[in-house]
C-alpha cells in the first residue's frame, strides 16, 4: 500500500502530522506494517483529520531527533511484546 504522505511533514503538539494525519510512530514504521495495519492507520487518520484541523495547534517540522526517538520507542514496544 502506498504511503499517505503528502510531503508536508509538520507535527502538532500531539506528534500528529498535519499533512497526512499519522502519528510520528505510524510514519516511522509505515513500510514495516502489514496491509491490514496500514489500512487501520488510514482509518485512524480519517478519524483524526477533523479534530486536528479544528484544533489548529502550532506545528513544527519533524526533526531528526524526533524521528530517532520514535524509532527507539517502537523498538522498545516491540521488545516488550516479545518478552
């Protein structure tokens, strides 16, 4: 499944991209998700869209540090599930 990225990566205070409405953790490992998981993410994005647009909270570009932190957080979650 193609990424919903629209090349407008700006995160709000909740770490939701205001371009595609994915959480940073959903962005970081998009290519590792199954089609079913990707479809579930897209459904969550559709549900978030109206709320995120209505809030109009300040946004910032995704930084390298945020990207790395999200990758580490996902790795820890996966490790704890395996333990």
